[in-house]
């Protein structure tokens, strides 16, 4: 009986395919494990940050209003107070053990879905937001973003941020309460009024960076050394939203759209609000303040050592913290806008300013590309001159001017 004729070329081909498949599966497992580790670190860090940012805001409010604020809770069963650093843990335990009461008159399905929609969208948006540059590793460096290389990163952020409107509307409608319903209407109107100017501010950044990836936006600013706040001051003004608590409006609507919520559901609403503030601060830093870049410290190349990588993370986090601290100072120092003043500001001021910024950036990119790339400082001077002129004209037009006297109707 004759044996089979061996084909060395075919055996080598099968071996190469097997090795390729094995390496591919190994690389896929490593990528999945890397993404899982990033998700765990990110969610844990965000929820811890939310807890202590709430404490920070309470301390900032106390400082602005010349009072003490939370300073009692420290290590349990001891007299060690630590300046009140145990307050977030006490608040969290309070929400966990609080009774999960559901009013009988609510639409239960929508009532339970609303806080989950807000919480999920607030966390999922960080999948494409970088929390650093890269970490050195064997082979390719580790990119500090959960989903690296997403070509539509800004569209993803904008889409998930818009989902928050549905959570607010669902919470107000499902509560079947007139105060909650009015709170949901005014909150959704406010969020929609913000979305359009915010989108116009983002488009200007996309035109300059020629990319929808947030990582590329940072790299573009770092390589040129000129942050977008210098080139697009109007875009920064339009994008930086007012940090007031108008959706809740306790003075007018008890608790706004979440009046009927308590326990863990209320905690999800409160956590989502602070997550959105962290997201806004993070996007302001990435889009307009250079992200992890700082002159003379961080460089801009992708190949870095551990020292530079950790320094970039520290710079990014320091910028985000300062922006959030600024939000808190503004919220507790300035008088809160009335709802009609806010809507006038969004539609009559921010929207036209966003259009002016978009047209100016589009003209610069289309007709003066050499000036945009070779002389960004000159472009910054021109854009700041335009910003000052537009703001002067806006002040002279005074679209927000209104009389506060009540109209008396004689019968």
C-alpha cells in the first residue's frame, strides 16, 4: 500500500495560518482584558470623584456664604474627623438604606427607566474621552482611552449627551405630578437650547483639527503649541455652559423633574448631574485648553517615557479640577438666572455667536489655510479682535434687556 505524498508547502501554509490565528486570538484577549481594566478604573474613579466633588461643592458653598459646611464625619467610632472627608461615605450609606418608596400614581416602567437612562448615558460617554496620553509598554503603547481610534468620537459624545434630554422628560412625565411635569418641560427646553450652540462650538474645533477623534484634537493643539481657546475665543464662550441648577429649581418647583424620586433612584439622578458637569469640564479641557499639553513640560510626541506619561495625566486632571472648581465658584457666587433669561441667552446670544464663530473658522480654513497652519498666533490675534467686536455689538444690541416690573391689568 503506497503512502501519501507529503506537501511541505501546504504544511507550512497550515502552520502559518495556525500561528496567525493563535496570535490574533491572543491579541484579542489582551485587548479585551485591557479594555476591561480601563472600564473598571474609569467607573470606579468617576463614582469616587462624584462623591468627593459633592463634598467639595458643599465646602465651596460654605466658604462663599461664610459658614462652616460639612466638617464632622470622619473615621467611624472615633473622634477623628479628617475635615469631614467621611461625609460622602455617610451620604452613600444613607441613600442605600433609605426606603425605596414608589408613589402609587406614577407610570412605573418609565419611572424606573428614567434614572437608568441618565446614568447610563452619563457613564457611557467616557468610552471615547481620553484620560491621559499613552503609557509605555512592550510593542505598542497603551492608549489611555477605553475605545481608542473611534473616528466619530465627537459625534458619539454629542449623541449620548443628547440622550440626557430623554431621561429628564421621562422622569417628569412618569412622575404624574404637575411640579415634576413642569420641571421636565423647563429642563428639556434648557437642554435643547444648549445643544445647538454647543454643537456649533464643536464644529469649529473639528474644522481646525480636521478630525472627529478627541485624541487628534489634543495632538493638534500640542503640536502647534496654540490651544483652541486662543484661536476660537467665541467658540469657547459658546461651549462653556452656565453651571446653574436650573433643571431642579427648588425655589419654584420643589425638586424639579425628580420631585417624586427618593433612595437609590434619586442618587442616580444626583450622580448623573455631577457626571455631566465632569464631562463638560473634560470636554472644555480637551477641545479648548490643550488636554494633557502644557508648554515646556509634556511635549507632544506619542513616544514617551513613564515620567512624561504620568505628567500628562497630572496636567489633564489638574485642568479638569480647576474648570470644575470654577463652575462651583460661579454657581455659588453669582445670582441664578431666571428661566426666561436663560432661554433668551441661549437663543438670542449664544446661537448667533456660535454661527459667527463657525463662519469665521470656515473662512479661515478655506481661504487662508497657510495662515491657519503656519501662523496660528496671527490667526489668534484676528479671532480675538473679532470676538471683542462681536461682544461689543452684542452688548449694544442688549437682547437680554427686559423690564422686571410686573404688568398690572386693570379691570
